[in-house]
């Protein structure tokens, strides 16, 4: 950081350093995926980067012609459950096991633009995603990680930045014409999970929309 940014970095007085030391109450993690990274300072990288790290680090979901995980509707997001345990364990070790909240974790259904409503409502892959990521999180907790909470992204299908309405993360389907909110199969599964009753099988949802 100091080598590449030099005087751009802020400087702190001894008093400011004292105030900041151990001042973090908890960490909130928005975790969706895991990708490969490449050092771009000492090797060539294609254009793309990511915001503040552009030009320093290249990110990709593919290595040796093989994807890191199952793709979603967001190009750089893949289903890689082990990443949840890895990021939680990193924070546990690096920051003396401060309390951790998973503030966002969710699955974006692929190719939903031309999909029938009934298929969107029966979102089995979203259930599989949350099962696998929660299992990975549980491993970190069993190994001592101080995890205090987990939040699914998101409650309802929302407007996802430049992706607009074509990317759906919600546990509830939103009819854009009537604004009706209909629980998907994942909403029913998550409700059962929170009640410690997630082994219940739900019949497929049929829609009149």
C-alpha cells in the first residue's frame, strides 16, 4: 500500500492511533461469491479490475478453462460455498475473533428475463445455495468463529443497480404490474429452517399469474 500509494494514504497521530486501536465493535460481511485473483503489478492482466483495486489486481471466475463454481445471473458471482468459511476464518484470525454478522448472502437466479413465473417461484437452486453456504458458515462457527447473525439477501426481488429487475435475489417474487408479493419455495424453506424444521418437503408452487 505504501509503496504504490505513498502520500495518498492518510496519516494518524499517536492519539488517533490509540483511539482507533480495538475500537471495532463488530464486522459485517456482504458475501456472495469467491473468485480467483491475479497480481497485475508484476504480470499482464486484461482490462476489468474492480474499482479501487483496478490496475493492481485482476479477478476472474475461471482457471485452466474451468469455472470456480456454478454461475449465477451476475457475471462475477459463482456458487462457491467454501468461501463463506474461509472469509469468516480469516476475520476470526486477523482481528482477534471480534463479533461477526453476515449482513448479506444471497443467490441470483440465472436467465430470469424470459422464464415463466412458476419456474421463478420454484427456486430450488436458491434453497441449495443457502443450505450449502449455511453449512459452510456452521463449520466456521464450530471452529470457534464468533458469528452473531446471518441475513439473507434479499426479502423481495428488488432493483439491482445496473442489472435492473432482471436479477432476482428475493425470497419473495414481486409482480411488477400489480406489486403483489408471492413467497417462493425458498421463503417457505427458510421459514422452516428458522423454526429448526427444514427437513419438510414443500410441493411445487403453482401460479395463476
